[in-house]
């Protein structure tokens, strides 16, 4: 049980993500009367709630992008810069929080990050149209706070569950990425439409993050550790870690571009088809964001559940199942996205359908990719590995894709006479790059399948080779609940 893991961490000489491994002094632990199973479920519930709030805040801006573009008088390139700055700050902060998450109290780091990003979100709602660059800066600061959560939360789940259960719990945790994203669109669009002012979307949403900090004091009570020092070793990325991270980078590139620009692209498609008139008002119709938000939630839930279930079943017959699932879903997503772009000018219903399938196949990978990392990286370096993966995937992925789509759209519009038709065409042609990046990501996951078995066994052997004799003796006896046993079961 996990109570044994907490009470006997010195058996392995390491405490994942929190405490020293020098063997001089064990951690200071607050032991709850709640049973280990209930306590673990409580922690997961708190983490899932935090992930929901995290991604709601990510997608407030895309949900009201047209209103923000009109309010500040922005070109497509300047509009895309908002999400790019957010993501750049997020990815640059991730390694810092990965370092802290492997050494210090996670509860404090998570709580501070949540308070920080929610406070900045509230403050940004009072920025006037004359201070666009302050608004850009505020989105960057929100990204820093968000990085604290995304880096640390998955490693807590990894500490609590062995592999079979871990995949299921990760799938539940990652369901809240599309659910939170979709809720972000819906919340932003709904509040903006009901109040007639998009600023209220930021003012309403900021109250939610404060809730989790109060709940987390209960959920993370047992996770209090005292830092006493640490044994260090170099983190050397394996081939499968590198290839899967590049595959994730392609995923991030596509999802980043879709998340920011797709509602606006669909709006322009409707304008070209004569379904809706051009928006000349202060507050524009938000129905596209509401529909797209609903699609994101539904396809995300289905995709993540399907990916986790497919991984659970196929692992029994193929040790390379995880990367092969990711590769197949990336290829299918790229095809659906390309078809959606091609039919957008003539059939908006078909466009929605193929975009839904594209998002569905992308969502298949979220939990599976994280699980790959967790079993090819030793437990004491998982926060660092996740931070490195976040840095790479966002640096080369969604940090640049919204801005790149925007500047390509600007360049295409600059080469033609201004018209509604070319406003749509510029975005359509810009989006085609996402389909090709999706194919590239599928190729990286295929490469991952070539190395996954060897790297997984190497990570398992590394854990065994670093056991002290007493821990190894307990493992051979099948001593229940030791951190060593938990780590090896997960591999």
C-alpha cells in the first residue's frame, strides 16, 4: 500500500520529486487516517480538477479571439503572437519547475503557481486597448504559472500507481485537457455574449483556480516532505524518449495552431459561404467557439479513453503497441485535417465532421505518450524528463505554430487585393502546413517503436542496479508496498 511507501522511503534511498536520497534522514510525513486507496483517489481528483482549470485558462483567448482582434486592432500575425508568448514563457519555466519538483515540496510549488496565474488572469481583464503589449506580457506570466502544474502533476500520479492502473489514471487526468480546453472556449464565448464584453470572461474564470488551492491542502496533506539533500546523477535521454518527444512536438504544433485559429477559420468559411454576415459590431457572434468547444470536449474524452483502452489491450500482444498507436493516430489525424481544409469553402458541415475526427485521433495520444516517458525514464528523473519534454515540444511546437500561421496568412493577404475570399484563403493555405507536420509526427512515433523495448529494459535495470542490499533483499522476499516494488511493477 502507499502508506508503506510513505513510511519506508529510506529503503530505496530516494524520495521521488521531494526529498533527499542520502540516507541520513528520512522525510517528515503527515500520516492521514484515510485509507491509502481513498487518499490516492482524492489526490487524483484534486489533480484532475487542477488540470481542468489549467486548460480552461489556456483557451480563454482563442474562445474570444475575434473580439480581442477587433478590440486591439490586430493583424493575424499580432493575434497569433498572444498564444506564442504564452507558450514560450510556459516552456521556459518548465525546466525550472522540473528541477524544483524533483527536490522540494510539490504542494507549495503547485499552490504558488495556481495563485500566480489566476491573479494575473484577473489583472489582465482591466487592460485597455491602448496597452496591447501589457496584455501580451500578462499572457506570458500566466504561462509561467501554468508550467508549475503541468510539469509536476503527472509525476505524482507516477509515484502512486503501477503501470496497468497508471495508464488508466493518466487517461482520466488527460481527459481534462480537451475538457478544459473546450470549457475554455465555451466559458469565454458564453460570458462574452451574455455580458457584451469579452473582459468578463477573464474576471469570471479567475475565481476557479483559487478553489483548488484550498482543496489541495486536503488532497496533498500526506505529500509533505522535508528536503535534506540529494544524490545526483546525469539525466541521459534515451532514443525512445527523444523520438517520442519529437512526435509530441508535432502533436503540440498541430493542436496549438488548431486551438488558436480554428474558430476564426470556421467563421471566415461561413462568411465566404454566406451563412453568416461579416462581423462589424463590438461583440461578435460566439456560436462557432461554442460549437468548437463542444467538439473539443466530446472528441477529447472519446479519444483519450480509446487510446488508453487500446494501449491496455495491445500491450498484451505487442511490446511496441504504445508508439504504434501514436503513429497511426497521427497519420489519421493529418488526413482528416487535410480533408477538412479542402472542403471548408463548399460544405461547412463536412468541415466540422472531419475536424472532429482529426481532434479525436490527436486525443488518442495524450496519456499514451506520457506513459512511454514514465517507463523509459528512471523514477527519480521523471520530473526533469517531463520538463525537458515540455521545453522541446513547446519550443518547436505550439510556441511558434499560432504565430507562424498568422504571419503566413498576413503574407498571403499582402500579395492580393483585400477581400473576404482571400481572408479565408490565406488561413486555409496556412493551415495546410499542419497536415504535413502531423505526418512528420507519425514518422517520429514509428522511430520510437524501434527503440522502445531496449530502453524500457534499460530503465528497469537501472533501478535494480541502484538498489542497496537491504532493499534488494526486501524485493526478493516480495515485501509489500515498498517504493522499489512499486517502481518495478510500473516497468
